[in-house]
C-alpha cells in the first residue's frame, strides 16, 4: 500500500492508502474522492481522470506512453510537463507520498 494525497482544485486534501496494483484512478474511486471521474473505467479512452502531478514527483513516475499523451489533448488545461491520467499510473510501494492536484474540472 502507498499513501497518496489527492488535492482538489479547492485545496481540500484527501490522504488515503491505495493498494498496490490499483491505479490512482481506482484509488480515488474506491475512496470516494471527488474530482476524478474516470468515465471510461480506466481504458485510457477519455481524459476525466486528469491530474497535475506535484513537481517533485514528475521524474519519479513511469513516463506516459503515446496513447496517454494523445488523450491528454482532450483534458481541461493540460500542463504537459506534469499532467497525467490517473488510470495509467499503477500504485506501488515506491509511490508512497505521491501528491496529485486535480484541475478545476474534468472534460
């Protein structure tokens, strides 16, 4: 398990434990965290699980693949230096302490 901090656009923080092997999107869903919708269920077919990764974590995560990068074009105000889709990030012990910020809205 890894402790992940999800920060809503309003500044409200949710610190939750997410089981290894789940995605960040599933962790948000399972913990009823608002702001991550995941309309496609994690198939990387929408951008409704978009977040901004805290700057000190960007280089610690696996790189986004081409499909994720293409899908980020549909996200609300993506910042290609730190935007990610939470459905594409699998939780491991090494992600303990990860902080992600949610955009103002999901589209």
